[in-house]
C-alpha cells in the first residue's frame, strides 16, 4: 500500500510540473499575441459591434 501512495504522489508531482511548465511557456512566448475576443459580434457579418450596453443612470 505504501508503494502505491509513493508512485501516485510522484505521478501527481510530475503532472503538476508539466502543467506549470506549459503555463510558463504560454506566458513567456514572445511571438504569440493573446487578444481578448470580441464579446459583441454582429451575427450577420461576424465583425465586432459597438458596445450595446445601455446605462440607466
């Protein structure tokens, strides 16, 4: 039973390191640019529309 827990702990540790490394790689990649997608898109054209929120102040 002890060996199963040790192997499981090692496996979880390795997976955690891999996920952390992938996250750092994504954040530090200089050639890619992460853009925020447009939340208000015109359904007919697919282009970004102006903000349609109406303020009631």
